[in-house]
């Protein structure tokens, strides 16, 4: 495995949750390397910590111990940098000093929100589309999130064109003005994939992407993921189904909070 | 941009937000009406008091009055900043209509009608002689008789609909005015022989000042007649007050201060005179201070209303808080999704603050427009209620007001709109803060759906 080609490296990840009076240890020292262009499936029984691991890899959650490096950058440092930036925003609110300090913190540590926006794309089991937005708006959401109103007006043409291109690619070209409730499960998941790919992320994280679909529709979604991977997209997918996991290039089994094999 | 779009969609697509908008609109509607009416009443009341008193009053609370006023009046009239000066006699008397065996206590005010109209709004309060003030004390039925101007409630009957029964000309009515003349030392002038002065005057006009106490108890008499009745027309003549009006552009306090300085100098000049001790009782006051006991009560009422409606504002904040709490509880998944695509905590706060701003803005707009429309028709509505149900907001047989004030002040409207939006932002703050404390992973769990 080439170190230069490494996109994601997790070392000694530990995570526990408090459930009532007891503390449940979900991850007990997980180590994981993902190469650029890989399609990795993480398989495990329900409650084995697959989703927790995926959330930590995508910076939606923080580990109690251990580190995640994305292209050599430590996500923990990004979390710290973002916290400082948020604190500066609350306390200084406006002004040149606030801007200088926030820019400095961003340069020094990176920004976790920017990481989530540009580096990773999430696909969830239950699609998680916003009910109030139509298909096109849901797809362009990550592009909107990274821009101010004025910035958006400059980029809107590009963003709409990119979203339409993705939606056409996923056979949703006729559905761009539809609301999520007007779509089938498979269509919703394809919109969710299009949204995840909007900002051309280096890493696509899919949490049980077929878990809520029938086998034929689920197979269609896996076809989409396979095609994306063939085009060079790095994908980490979580599933509890062996047959689905076999569609990936590499399968990792998570059991009892550790990776086996 | 997504914040604006989402805030707009939450506003339009979530039925619960209609309740928040409605709550804000109702509060704004009520506050606009009450504040406009209260502000109008206080403004009218102040204006009427200002018209009654002029700008500045040099006077004594003592019924004895003060002497040497002619010199001071001359001095005042030489000053460029003064528009008008009026010497005034004020005292109490008994009023007995001729041919009737009854009498009642009244306040008498002795004035020169022309001079008093220059210093105050007296001329505008007259009915028959409004455009002929110099003949205010000349009854139209016999100009040679001694006339008097009665407060309108002494002369005419007031109806419940705030109107009066006017006549084309004043009815011939003789009124015996009985006064207790006082010496410069405050004793009854004719204690041994004739302790009272009585003279008959004829109703020549009435004065409608809009001030209940004035309209119900004041009788205006010719200056020299009132001076004689009160025992102030001796060798050293006395009066009770001098009412002064400043020229336009003279600031009230500055004008009063100048007169105060002039008075101090005048008093010092007269210190050797025999009745100089009377000058010690004289004060120089602005009309606001002179009428403070009446105005302060009204202002206090206005402040109390303001405080009460402050509580209405707190209720609005609470309603908005509850609505936002419910909405954000339903929208926790959206927050998780937005965080997963890179929205920061500040972005989430901005999203809900924008939403609160729209709720507040829309509610305030609806409330202001509704309140404005209602105010435009408030007097017609009151008339209709009175004609059909006999109901009046203010019983006009008791309160000396005409139409309900409905002049909307842009400043008051702006303040109410800003307060409504601020209330919504405050109401949205707590749930928004809770929203950003949610971990994205918690909100995206299956059991959160």
C-alpha cells in the first residue's frame, strides 16, 4: 500500500456512549487505511459500531481516543480550529480583528465545516433530503452552503448546471422540480448521492445506502456506486449485508469494536 | 442562500409558523391601536394645556396677587423674543343666574381678550366671537351690557355623543358674580362694611378649551372688572399672573430662563417699594411646569400602558419561543443534514434568526396594516357601536374628548415594528441555541426520524 496514495488513515480509534447508568464501548482501537480510488465496504452486525466509525471518518463525530488523518491532515486539529473560529465569531461578531483571527485559525488548523463541505460527501440510509426543497435545490445545497448570498449569485449558473448534469447521469433529469415526497425510495437515494457528489468530494461515505430499498432498487444504487468508483471516486460504505459488501473492492469486518482481518 | 430559501420555505410551508405570525400580528395590532390612541390623547391634552396657558407664566399662587406688574409688562414687551403678553386676574367666585335662587362656585379669570388671545389660544376656543375677539365681552343681543365668557359646560348641555346644543346667538342670561376682595395683606378688603363685591355680567360667548376642569368651572371676565371685583384695582394695582407667548423658534426653556432673569432684575429694582414683599411669592414657570399636576397624571397613565404592553411583548416572545421550540424539534433532522454538508453552528443560528426575522417582519406588517386600517375607522366604529348598542369607549358626558385620536405616528410605528422583530429574535434565540448544541450524529439517527 503506497503511503502517498493514502486518503484516509485512522489510528487507535476509541468511542464509547453512555446509555443510562452504563457506558457502552463501541470502538475499541480501530485502525484503518483507505487508498485513493478504493471502494471499501465495512461490514458488521447491527450495533457493531459501523455507523459510528463512518461518522468519525467523515468528521460528523469525534473519537474519544485516536486520530483520523485525511490526506495527512489531522481532523482533531480541524475540530479545534473550528471551535476557535466559532468562539471568535461569537465574541467579536464583526470587524477586521475578528476576520483576521478567524482567517488565522483557519490557516493554522483548517476548518471542519469546510472539510465536510468540500472533502467528503455523505449518503445516508434514510436519504435525509430536506422536505422543503425540490430535487435541484437539494442537490445544490452543498454548493450553496459554502457560499454567501452574493457568492451564490456568481456561482448559481455553474451549480445548477453541475446539479443537472449529475441528476441526468442518475436518470433524474425529469424530476428536478419535484419534491422528495414525490419520489420513490430509489430516486431519493440517487438524489442523495447527487447531493453528496455536488462539490466533487475526494471521499464518498455511504451509510447503509441500500438499507431502506428493495433488492432490485438497492442493486441499482450499487451500480451507481460502482460506476462512480470506476471513474475514480473513493468510497467507504457501511452495510450489514454480505452480498452488498461483496460489490466493493475491499471488505472490512467490524466486530466487537475492532476490525477483524 | 440556502438559509434564505429554507427560512422562506419554513415560513410558507409549516402551518405552525402561521400561528407565530398571527400572534405577532395580533400583539402589534393591539399595541399600534393603544399606543396611537394613548399618544394622541396625551398629545392633545398637552396641546390644550399649552393653548390654555401660553408658553410661560409669571404668577403667584396667592389670591392676593402681586403689584407693579405694569412696569414688568412694559419691559417684557420691549423684548424681541416675546410675541404676546397678557395680564391675568385669577380668583374664585360665586355664580348665580339671575332669577334663580341657586349659586355655584366658579373660577374667574380676568383678561383683555385681545391681549390674552395673543399670548394663549383663548381666541380659538370662542364660538360666537372667534373671529372678533375684541368683542368677546360684548353680548350680541346688547353690546352695551357687561359680558362674560363661560366655560362651555357652564353654558351648554353636553350630549353623550360629545356634541353640544349650539344656538345661532347667545341667549340673554344675566349672571351675578360675587367675589371676596382682598387687601395686599390678604385680609378681606371691606370686612367691616361690604365683605363681598357682586356684579352682574351677561353671557356673551362660551369657551371650549377641551379641558374638562376649565370648561366646567371657568368664567372669563373683562380684566378691569375682575380686578375691581377682587379688590386689586386700588392705588397700587395688582394681578395674579402674566401669561407670555414666545416668538417662533424660541426654545421653551431658554425663553423661560430669560424671563426668569428679567424677573430677578425687576424684583431687585422694586425691592424698596411698599408692596415688594408680594413679589417674593411670584414664580416664573413654563406651561409644562405650570400644568404639571394634570399632565403628570396623564403621562403616568401612558407609562403604565407602556409597561402593560411591555408584558404583551413578553407574551409574544413566549409564544414565538414555544412555536420555534416545536418547529426546531421537528427540524432536527434538517439541522443534522445541514451540518453534514458543512453548515457551521453560526449558519444554523443565522438560519433560524432569519426565519424569526421573517416571522416578526411579516407579523408586524400584518399587525401594522390591520391597526392602521382599524384606526382610520375607529371613530366610525365607535359611532356605530354607540348608535346600535349605546356603547362608548369614553363616556363623553364624563370625558372632555371629541373624536378618538387616530393620527398614526411613523416613529411609534417604527418602534413597534422594531420591538416585534426583536421579540421574535429573542424568542428564537433559546431554541436556536439548543439546535446548535445537537450533535449531527444524534439528529441523523434512525430513531430521530
